[in-house]
C-alpha cells in the first residue's frame, strides 16, 4: 500500500503543478479509497500534500482535500479504538507527546497532554499554547514537532518586538487566527517549507488562503463591474464568446485600470446568461 500511495501522491502533485484540475480531482477520488495509518502518513508525506490543498484556490479541490482529511481522521480514530481489556498496561506519561488523532476531539495542547518548560512569563507561555493549537488543527504531525514550531514562533515574535507589548500581542492574534483558518499556511509552517522568520513577518494579506484570495478577487471584480459599469458606455458586440453558455451576444466597456502606458481593460458581460469576465 505504501508504494501505491506514493505513486498516487506523485500523480496528484503532477496534476496540481500542471493546473490540471479534472485530473487532480480524479486522483483525489482514488486517494479517498485508501485506509491510512499514522505510520503510512509519516512515510509517504501525503498528509502534508493534502493539507496544503485544503486552501487551494479551486473550490472543488479544496473541498475534496478537506473531505479526504476528515475521512482519514475518522479511519484512524476508529482504528485506535479498542474494546476494554482486563489486562493492565501502563498508561502513557502526561509528559509524553501523544500520537495525533488518537481520538476524535479537536487537537489542542491540552488534549495532546503536552507539557513544556515555562518561559517565566505567563503571556509568553499562553502564546506558545495558542501557536500550538493553531498548528495542530487537523494536523497529522507528532506533538513534539508542533511544540517545537510553536516555541520557535513565540521566540521570533518576542525578539522582533523586544517585549510583551501591543505589537507583540497584535502579531500573536493575527498569526493565531490565520493558522486556524488557513490549512496551507499551517502545513507549510509545520513541515518547515515556510520558514518561521518569514511566517512571522507576513502580512494578513500574505497569510490569507488561496481560496480566500480568489474570493476577494472575485468580489473586487464584481464591485468594479457594478461601480464602473453604471457610469461607462456599454457597446453590444458579437466579437466575444461567453465561456459559460458559448453565446456571442455580449456588451462591453473599457477603462484604464493600470498605469497609463498599459493597455485598457475590457469588461464583458454576456447578455444571454449574465456571465462576466475581463481581459487586457
């Protein structure tokens, strides 16, 4: 199974890199049929790949990735559930990092029974916990790795601001929020693909998921159509083919949206179905 999973992972990466969405969705359908274990996730690194795809700009890809991760979590949860036994076995030490997803509760520092050496400052200790909880959300990584990353983030934020001040607290709030809501961001931070120093200097816009960025761009385009379309002269033409309904009956207008030496942007609306698009 390990060989098949690695082969499927490579096929998925190839499809995503080539922006072949249909092929990627087909490969992800195959992935959903696998029953994975924690050991398989570590050996194949497929969890990190899917984790990043949960924030892909294509909604179908992100939703499919989220569904597979959820299914695998449920599979591993059911696999780890064993009937009560009369045999007495030593319970794990509370200081030992726990195996991820051993139960169906949201992963947090408390749920993972993670303990760490205090920084001596209550607010800084709370920051480590917040960063851990953000990184651990739907993550397959071991607790010791998550704790190491959380402590690295806190140290960088503290060293950047020099004290627990408003700048420190604002950065902590921003990072905590974005780590919770952006799967790709936290997967990259945990894996080391995104350096901790770079993570801590990213703006709110930089930390937004691809899905969120695509949604913002769409809303901005729609607002521009409405705001400028009402005051700009529209012309009807059959020069353009609607990508949605394939009809040619369209209206359009042009305006300068970039620098003066750049071409004008053409905004087109399909009269038949209302589809809108633009090009330069």
